[in-house]
C-alpha cells in the first residue's frame, strides 16, 4: 500500500476564550490516501471543521494548533505562511459551505478562476483563460464562455458551488477538502453536486476529504468514514463496514437519526381552522417616479390551504418557491389577496390592531434559531414576551411560573431561563422559540423550516417534541420545509410548491410514494436516492 | 403550578454586555485610556481649586516665564522686580541685598520719603510683608526688609502672566464638557431621528433622510457664523452649533442599523406575537442599536472637541478670561518661537485626551462587535 498523502497525527486545536482554553480537537490521527474519499462526520461543535482549518492554517486568531499534519512528509502545522501558500490553494484546496459568500461579488467568475491558476502555475493570461474554460466544462456549467464574464450574483447557488469546485480543482490538487459543500443547497441540486464530486474524484484521482454533519449524504461517495464527537474520533473504518455494522453507539445514533414514523390523518369531521382561498402575493420590484413601472413578481399565485384542527400540512418546495411567503400571508404578516378565515372569522381585511388579539392563537416558529431570538434578552424574557402583549394583567411572578412551565414542556432545564440566547446550542434555541409560541396556547402554529438549521439527531428530537406538543394540545401545524424526510414524518397532508404555484397535494404516501408530477418525482428522487 | 417551582432558582446568564465588558477589560490600551481619561476629568474638575493660582490672576512680574519645578522668583527676576518696584515708587535704588531669605532694600530720594512706599514693594508679585527697618534723620533715605513671595509655575505663565497650569485645567473643563454635552446632544437627536426614519421606513424615511442630505449641504462654518451674527457669541451656542451638525452622521448610522434590525427574524417573531410597534422599538430595536451608538459616541466626542478647538481658533468660540484647549493653542501659536510651552502644554492635553478617547472607541468596537475583527 502506498504511503498516505496527508497524515494527521495527534492534532490538537485549542481556542483561547473568555472562559479560558477550549479544546476543539483533542488529538486526532487520520490518513488520507490518493484517490480515496474520506468523510468526516459529526454534529456541529464536534471539531470536524476546525481540524481541517488547522491543517490549512486558517484557524481564527484565538485558535492554536499543535501536533503533526504531514503532507508528503512535510509538517503543515506551524509552517510559515509563505511556505504554506505554495501548498494550500494549489496542492491542497478547499471548498466551503456557503456558495453565496465564498465568491467575491466584485470580480467576474473568469477573474476569480484565473487568479489561482496564474499564481500557482505561472501561466500568462491567455493560457490561464483556456485552463479556466476547461475547468468550467469539467464541472458541467452550461455556456462556459459566457459564464467566464459573469458576476457571481448572476449564477444560482448550485452553479456557484460548481465554480468553487472548478477553482479548487484548477491546479490539479492532491487533496480536496469539502466543508459541508451541499448543506446550503436545495435537495435536487445537492444530489447533482454530490454526483459531480464523485465523478471528478474518480476522474482526477485526488484524495477527497468530505466534512458533513449528515452521515446519510456520504453513503454514496465515501470510501472511508471517520465519526467525530467532542473533538475526538469515536469510530473510523471503511464506509460499507460503518453503514452495515456501526460499532459505537454514537454512530448508530447518527445512522438512525432520520425522523421515523408517520402521522395518522385527522378525522374527516375535524373542523377547518385556518382556510385560505386562492391566495396571491405579489411584490413590486424597483419602479418609482423615474424608474418606470415596477417589475411584478408573483411570489404566491393562487394557492388554497385548508388546515383542519389537529392536522399537519407539510409544504415542500425549493427555496424561492413561495412556501414561506404563503405562510406569512396566512398569518397576515404580509399583504395578500384572497380571503383567509381563521376559526370561522374572515381575517383577511383585519387591521394590525384588530389582528392583535388573534395573534396568541396563530403562532409561528422561524427557521433560524440564531436569528429569531433577540440577543439582548434572556431566554425567560423571550419566552414570556407574548404574555406581556396578550395577558398584560398577570404579575411578574406569575409570568416566571409560566416560563418555568413552558421550559419544562419543551424539555429545557428551567434553571437556564436567565441565560442569553448565545449561551444555548442550536437545538436548545429552537426549543426556546417553540416555548415562545406555545406559552400562548395557540391553536395553529406555523413551523417555517424549524429543523433545517439543525443537526440530524437534534432534528429528530425537535420532531419528537413537536409531535408530543401536537398530541397534548391538539395543535394544527403548517409545516414548511425543504427536507422531505422530516416532512414525511410530520405531516398527514403534503403540498408541493414550485414558483409560487401548487404543483401537487395529497397524503404523504400519495405524494411521496407515487408522485404524479415531474417536479415532484425529481424532488423525491433527489431526497431518497440512498 | 406549585409553590416549589416558583422558587426554582435560575442560573445567572452572561449577557452580551457582560461579555463586551470582559473583552474591554482585556484590552490594555482601552483600560489605560479609560483610567487616563478619568484622571484627566478629575484633574480638570477639582484641579483648579488646589492650584496655587486663580485662572484670572495676572502676575505682571511673571510675563511668559517658562515652566519650572523650582520656585519663582529666580535671581535675575528678583533684581528686575526690586528695581521695577522702586522705580514705580519714584525713588532711587541705592542697593539691595538678599540676607536670610529677606530682601533688604535701601532707597534714596530728593524729597522726604513717606513710609507708605512699602506698598509699592508689596504690590510687586515678588515681595511681601515689607517693613521699614531704618530711616535716615532727614528722611531722604530708607531701608526696608521684605519677604520673598515664592510662587510655583509648573507649566509657566502666559503672555499676560497667568498661570498656565490652572488655565489648562480650566480650559479642560470647557473642552471636555463641550465634547460630552454636544456629543450627547448629537447622539440624542441622531438616535431619535435615525431610529424613527429607519423603523418607519417608506415615504417617511425618504423625506426625513432628504432633510438630512440638505443639512449636510450647508457649509458648517457659514452656519456657525450665521448663528454668531444673530445671537452673539455665547457658550450655549457652541453646543447648538456643534450638536446641530454632528447629529447628521449619527442619524444616518442609526437609520441603517434600524433598517437591518427591522428585518431580523426576532423582529418578525415579535410581530407574529402581536407586539406593538412601540414594544418592538423599545424591546428589540433600541437595545440592539446601542452597541454601534456607544461606539460612535466615543468617536464623536473627540470630533466635537476638535471642532470646538477649530471654532475657538477662528475666534468664534469661548471668550476670555474663559478658555478652552483650542483657544490656548491658538494663543500659543502666536508665541511660537519664544514661548513654546504655551502651545506644547495645551496641545499635549488635547492630543492625549483625543488619543485616549479614540483608544476607548476602538476598544469598545472590538468588545461589542467581535465579529468585525
């Protein structure tokens, strides 16, 4: 067997923070061979990204790495920047999670592609251009000549990630490190990017290090899987071995993290609680006194929703399909056309003030557990804010009691109620957001991608929590997600949206087991290809 | 809910403010600057009560004496002062000598000498307690002993013989209070205006920000001269003029922040809870605005102090005998080659204070916005 190209030995990463030293990576040993795909899997905070950042010399300023990371016999850790730069970007390259921000918006794709080529290969501009064109073809971008002169904002997320891959491959690297390259993408595009990476890896024969929190993503492409937790490797081995016979309980947990079960449909006679008929939402983009008529964008185009008591309607679709906009229109947070009835009353014409008493019964949990909690308030204050509005008469002590009850209900330790949002993990934050919604005893809760920003296992816990709350309070959910596995587990009715229109709807088994429309079929194929 | 859960103790959380405070404390430059500023403010406030001289007192014998740690008068000044005092008494000096820290002066005159001439000597800033010790029989010559009045001018004196130490501390009071108050005026107006514009959005925002643009277009000096012409020179006017110009930047910054905070998910979540606009403004927007406002405020104060110096330099600021660091620097500039301490000392006070303020501003920015680094 050939010696490994990259060999990590006892790599440690520590961060100096206000609370003292924090060890993010505690002595990791790992080999990467040529032509091999190694997947590093772990939940957020397991140190999987920091490990590779340390190898690339990209740690934040308060971070410190020790140990050995030998690339063809040369230790990269502690190497001076000037020497490191001859290797990184050329022999070891990296692609990141966020395709929206890792390209510089001020330069054309061509410019950004050519820069590392010119830099590392000492080619002139014309030669570099030819090479850049080749690379764009390699990653199958349509019309590569035209794309060379495009700016990043003219490309879709998937195309940008392809450009990032092209940039990373331009100098024939020995090792490509991909840090969650598909997490920010829609399912259908995720599948395409994964296929592309696998194909390129076979073709070019480089070592691929794939960092992800979702073990199921790497099932198709990994040769070897390394499972990390709390900065340590808990298990590693050939992918087939790991998937077939996981040894460590944590790995088993990761593998079975997909939400299970189905929801039983509600009784046919259950009253309809939230009804929207033929809802339309249009946005005017631009326009004004001097700029001519505005561009009219139909975000939601004639969609009807009938939510029964105790029912969960799952709304699926890619980003930009109008699913969140529809939910906001139903909540009367956005102006829209078409009648909306809540509990028998027409609420489509109600003013902000008239809507206020109803807000306690119509609640929402938003996607981003980091953005949806005000950073300056304590968790207790956040959870009880609704009480200030809807039950202003109750005392502070009573509010505190209600907060404790709500915390207990969502499975959080009530003693944490004086902490601030930044002191909680993503899953805990989402529990706080759920507590904020249910403390008001709502009838309908809109869940706008409540699990998308969370790790798989945490997702599963949140799904369990939401189910429990639904059973106990007979809640009706409008569940928006692009994650079909979660939707399947949560809903008894599914609506598929595309470009603001309803494409297909029905029970989960109808829609997912036997999709009628092409679009739905594509979506299902991408999501359940494993 | 039972009583037991009600008394369930809650862990203490660490707020973002506490975090920022800890980061600020770890920043040496900011901490030293903070201590320095406190000392400076304390010195300016209580210092003038303890300095040996009043800021308005004029010592005619000590025009433009250089800074010195030892006591005045120096020997040559003693000679000058004695001769001067005798001349002012219209007498002739026979001789003077120093003996046991006493000055013995012998004078003569064509006419009999009144003993009250001792007053002339006492009136000098150098001599005091002058007594007649010997008088000739014809009254034409007189011997007097006087004590030497020891005076300390650690920072020297200015053109008219006023103690620079006292004056620079008094000037500090003016400069610092203008900086703080005009800064505060600018922040209050700017935050209210900017937050309203940003939060209201739409047409209101458009109109409010165009007004700001128009005010920006007015030349500042022209504006101040107009104010001076109409209302005369006046201390309050300084606050108005400086505050009226400085709030524009603040308003723009706060509006931008308010616009971005308004789109945060936690504001949407609050709207979905049915929180009123006022509640959102008070509970969500303003607390999250405070960070940038505090940072900008610490950077605004030095700007205001410089503006005040500039206006005073042009003669539009505070008036004698009151002084500010800008005024003192302007006077010092006129005496540049010969009496350089007149410019060096106030300039040192001004620049070190500005440095300290800027360090604190930088420290606060790093502490409140650690992502920006």
